[in-house]
């Protein structure tokens, strides 16, 4: 049996944490559940990370970094509307194929709101910095056009909300997202 390095084990913890936090949120996820998913003890988990907060923030960083990578790859070599449509298509694939990424994003926003309400502004600063890297990635991919960036991010947040609430494809709430040529057939 091959032993994993501490760095490989950290990677396993971050991946497991993304899944656990996506489903249970920050408050509803125990470090015990993360440790169990990875197959390590809680004491070992805390040798890798100083606490639950550090695990969550590492998961947030990873989630946002992966989204940046998706948008960078989708828009590489493209400009304007081509870049916009390529990033939108890539994001749609992520939502369809890896819904936990979307749920991790949504749980992140909830966790920041709760921390801010409790007076913990440092937590939000860390998450906002990660989100700003995502915003910058989109912004640069769209030719540094602030209006296009705002519209893209606004549509993305609306999509996140509608998907999180479980609106199925073909529901009328999705009609405004398509031109008549792109509108899917009713289901």
C-alpha cells in the first residue's frame, strides 16, 4: 500500500471538504464528517489544518480557483461575445456535470453573511478576495469591459440562485436567458 504525503492528504481533505460543505454548509458540516470521508482521524486532520475555518477557507479558495481556470480555458483566444458565450457554456456544463461546485459557491455566500452578521469581518475579507480573483478573470476575459463583466456576473448569480432553488430546465423562469433561436423546447 502506498502512503500518501501530507500534501496529497491535504488535497484529499480539501476535495472532501468541498463536497461536505456543499451539502451541509459551514455550520452544518462537522470536521468528523470530513475526516471520515478522507479516511483519517480528526487529530490527523488538525495536523494538516489548524481548524474547521482553515479547511473551509481552503475549500473556498479551491472552488474559486477552479472556476477561474474554467473561465480562462473557455475564453482563451476569444474576444467579446465569443468569450462571453464560451464562458457561459462552460459554466452551464459545470452546473450540469458538477453541481457540488455551484452548491459550494452558494454555501460560501451564506457562510460569509453569517460571519459578517456575527461581527467576523476577516472571514468575509478572505472570501471576497477569492471572489475578486474570479471577477478579475471574467473581467479580463471580456476585454476589461465593466458593463459586460457586471452583466455576466449578474446572470451567473441569478442562475446560481435559480438552480439552487431547483427550477428545472424548461421552466418559464429560464425564458429570459435565451433569444428565441436559443430557447429550448418546453419539456
